């Protein structure tokens, strides 16, 4: 299951996580983000227990977006032990997202 995180919960859910975290940065006005949301939900089920899947609305969470230098959406950032280890920007296929994640399973 994917979870929406915000500026209050980001550190607890992402930085302090015991397992790798896949963060989907999106915006409600972004067409590619809307198409990607269903894929991210499917990946959350497929990688349950191996990855935590979180999403961040960049318009509502400007501080997080700025801190992690999110310049375009959709953006995908993988964190391991609280550190960014991989990033992708722009529309990605299910296969491309799985390839990003499989590196850390």
C-alpha cells in the first residue's frame, strides 16, 4: 500500500525507515503523474515488505520538494537508510520503475 506523506511525517516514514523507500513526487495538474499513480499503487502491493512506497504532493509540500531539489514531476527518489540512492525524473514505464527498485531488493 502506498502512503501519502507530508512535511510532518516525511522524516518518520522515509528517513527513519528500516526498509528502502520509494518516493513518488507528483502534482494534481500533472497528466503523467495521474497515469503513473495506478502503476505506483500496483508496485506498492508487489513490493510490500521489501519497499515502503510513499507519495508527496509537491504543491502541498514545498519544503520537502525544495530540500530534495525536485524540479520536475513526476519524480521518483529511492532512499536507503535515510539517504537518497537513486533518482528518476519524467514519465516512466512500469518496467523502468521496477528496474529502479530491483537494484535495492
